[in-house]
C-alpha cells in the first residue's frame, strides 16, 4: 500500500511521487473539508486523463490501481 501524489510540474508535464508519511507527519493531521463524496464501483473502470479544477483525495479500500503519467 502506498500514498502517491499526481501533479502538473512547471515543465507542463504530469508527474507522480510517492509520499513517505514518516517524513511528512503534517499529512496525518485532520483537514477541514467542504464536501465528501463516497463512490462504490463494482467493476473494472478505465478513466482517461482529465484535468481537475480542485485537489482531490482518493482512497481505495480494496483492489488495484494503475496510474500513468506523461
């Protein structure tokens, strides 16, 4: 299991980095949020690239995830 950050860099490309919670203890603190949505998907899904206007925290409780970046 891991925690990953996907982001657009100054070079205009997408990047992914693994987050080490031992080195980023501040990420373990509580956050105030405006909205929470819970989705359950019963089958394999493929999502094409799409830019988001806001930050999102996505938590997978079981299964596998494959992430590709440029």
